[in-house]
C-alpha cells in the first residue's frame, strides 16, 4: 500500500510540476508574443482556468506528501519526503501571499478595465512563478530520490 501511495504521489506532483513548467516556459512566452489585447486576455483566461484547478492540486499534493511522510516514517528516505513537503508548503504559502492576489486581479481584467500597470503586474507574477517552479521542481526531485 505504501508503494502505491509513493508512486501515485510522485506522479501527481510530477504532472503538477510539468504543467507549471509549461506555463512558465511555454505558455507565457507564447502569450507575451501576442498583441497587447490578446496577450492580456490570454493571461486573464489562463488565470481563471488554472486558478480554479491549481489550489486543489497544490494542497492535494501537499496532503499526499504528508500522508507519505507519516505512513513511511520508519522507512529510508523519510527525511527527503519531509523536506519535499516543506518545499510544497512553501510553494502554497508563496502562492497564497504573492501569486494569488495578482492572479485574482488579472483574471477580471479586460482591455477596457485593465490598470495602466497591468504589464508590470504580469511580469511580477511571472518572476514569482519562476521561483515557485524552482521550489516545486526541488520538491519533486526529493520525492523521486526518496522513491528510489
């Protein structure tokens, strides 16, 4: 049973990392190459779509890692799992305090109501997102190391 939990958790976190990596290094550069109105509308749509899914994914991943850490507390690699959990917790805290407020504003913007500094706010979100991606990649790497 523990093996199933370990593999499922690693896959779920890994797919989350893949989605967030894709947002940072594929989707955002594509959106940023579009004309202003399309760029802003694309970011707003992405914020609505992923903003609905990612909180469940992040918190669910953290919960799975916590269960793994408790269930496998007497197995090798538990320290790696706990550290991965701490990194995922950091990513959730970063999201709530730094990224979500920007996203909540961005998802309501249209070309008619966006603020004058919308580009700067998007750029700040993107910089913070790159840091978050690095944090969750580190967590995923630790989970893989604990698995093997």
